[in-house]
């Protein structure tokens, strides 16, 4: 086994570091305070080719895989972006690039992938107020309407919808029958500015620079050519995208944890109490050392999941396990960074409070700790289904 990054991956991380040098922690704090999308760094990342990471070269992209997405996400998060920075990659390479590449027709790829590679933002309209993580329980419908479909319903926690060009949307096209609840759902590419769409930002605890939204669809017409994949098979189509979402949402809290750890180590070396640096105390050292080991261990599972995905192998268990372990490791690292800073950890100027707020999300979304454990129990250990 080769655990080293390739020369290309290392070069990509260095390029990300160079871009991030123009966007320091103060930039991210200001974006968080204002609730503003970080368009400036997104434009620079797009110019460098990162918006098209997963888009094949024939459509203007880089033609790379999830290993490269992870490498870029980790560099983007650790070099100031925390949680919000790397999460921008879901709004292009993952939701847009992967969904359309895997399930789009040749015409659809030619229509949308060059735009994705050129920085178009694609959000995922999946979660609903009543369904939550029960995707088969969605109530949004897409009914046949002339040469297309009419979509009605409400999505919630749709990250980036207010700045999106497209919303990759799941809607029920056939009623639930006696077979599977997962049948009868279809996947659509919906222009975010389509008539009948209303988008409302949600006031929230974390990740404020990447707004999360309620999106209301009121008789939104989309033509037949906007159906992605096969009608009624959308739930199964989106599973591959969800695995890649879990992989990047493992990299996101891990990167934030690494950034928090860096800040804690710097503070421990600089802050003096009782006439010596607090970093000389094992009570400060040991928790930070534990976080370093936990983060590195979780990183191995992230790259394993990404490698399996890139090979075309089933990575469901590894993707879920990576997300679970990295979310916990990242949260503990941010919590320990707060503890290391003491009272100053609660001050905006030291940034760890923002990382702490943001990284907590990873234990709830895009899949909760509890549902990951249920998935592994049922699908890996063959225990009775509990949900």
C-alpha cells in the first residue's frame, strides 16, 4: 500500500495554499458575520480549475476523482477555510459534476458540465421538513405536464440554494405502491431561477457564509430533458452522489479539526501562565496529542473510501465510517482547541469558536451519527433493521 499523495495531488494542495494565502481567517470571520457567500475565493478556485475537478476533460474539467477532491478539501479547510471553505466543493464537483456525469445523457453532459467546470453552482434539493433523513418519505411531487413535469413541494436545509445556478432535485413521480418506498422517485436538474421557486435563507448556528435555505416549488415546470437518469429510479441514482457527499463531509470536519489543532498549538506555545508557556503542561499537551492521532486515523479511512469510489468499488461502509470518525475527531479537536484557549476561546478574534460552531454540524448532517451506526449495524453486521 502507498499512503503518500501523488505528485499531482501534492501540487494541487500547494496551489490551494497559494490561493488561501489571500483569504486569511479574518476573511472567513467577516463572511461568517455578514452571512455572505465567499464568491471571491470561489472565483479564484474556479479559475485554477477546482470547480471542474470531477468533470471530464472533454467538457472542460480536470477529469479527476474523489481522492483529489479530498486532497483539495483538506488543504482548503486547514488553510483558513475551516468548514465553509471545503464545503464549497459540494456545490460543483460533487452535486453537479458527479450527479450529471454518472446519470446524464450525452446531451445533458454537453449542456451542463462545461458550466459546472466554469464555476456554476449546483445545490442538492433533498431534505424536506417532514422527511428529514428519510429520503423515501419525501412529499415533493413532479407530475406529468405536457412536454415535461410540474414540481410542487418544499425542500429545507438546501445549502447554497440562494446563490445556485441549478438545484439537483428529488421529487416523487409515482405514488408509493406495495413494493418499495424507494421506487417512484426521480431526479431533476432545475434551474434555480425557474418561475415558481422561492428561496428563503435560514438563520442558523453554523456555516453562516454558506447559507442554507428553504426552497419552495410552486408549479415549477421543467422539460423532459431535465430528467436526470431514469424516471422513478432517482433514489437509486442519488445513492452514488450521497456516498461522495459523505466522503467530502468526512474531509470537511477533519480539515476544520486540523486548523483548530494548529491554532491551539500556536496558542499553547505563546500563552504564558505561571511564568511559562501553557504548552509545557501535559494537561494541555495530551488532549492535543490525542486529537492529532485521531485526525490522522480518520484521514486513512477517508482516503480508503475515496480510493474505493474512484476504482468503481462499493464504498458505502467506508464512506459512512469515514464521515462518522472524522466528524467525531474534528469536533473533539475543536472542543480541545477551545479548552486550550480557555476564556479566549470564546472570543471571535481567536476563530476557534467559529470552528467549534461549524464543525458540530458534521455530527448531524448530511447524515447523523445515529443513522450511520444503524446503517453499519444492518448492512454490514447483518443485524435486524431498526429504522
